[in-house]
C-alpha cells in the first residue's frame, strides 16, 4: 500500500504574508496562487495551502530538516524577530533543544501557529 500526505490547509489572516513568512524561514519559495490558496510546496512532496479565514485556530506544524540546514533556518528565525522556544509550551524562550541527539526549535508564525524545526524525529527514529 502507498499512502502519502499531499497537502493540508493552513488558516491565516493573510495567506500570502503567512506563506511568504514560512517560506522565508525555511528557504522555500511559495508557488503561484491556486484558487483561493497561497501554496507553499515542501520538498518532500507535501504542500501547505494557506487560506484566508477570519478565525484562525492555532495549529502545530513540524519540519524535519538536515543538520546542515538547521543553522541557516535558525538564523532566519532570529532575524525575523519572532518568538522562539526550546519547548512546545513556550516556557523556555530564546533557547533551542537537543532532543534525541539533534537540535530543535519552536517558533511563532504571524497567526500564532506553533512551527517546529528539528533535526531528529521524535524518539530518535531514523529517517525513512
């Protein structure tokens, strides 16, 4: 059986600004608008489809990155001036974590979604 996540919708107050923000942090370019969406393709084949909504229900999105990509991404998070944390509860501001022998950081997007960048999957599992 072959099952893969193709896309998910991310609610935003300004879809283009939110897609551009996350794309800028991750070093990715948003795709041209498609219908009501501002798509941000992720290299593993999943697309985040940003959609304007009046009410944003905050979500969590986690991105597994290579060790060599972490430092430039983290620097872009710091330059963006957004809050970042070592933990999902936001109790350790201004820090990163070293879970499972890797590095990770949580950060806020413009709509309050909690984004995460990590170099090791939870539990220390290897990449597929």
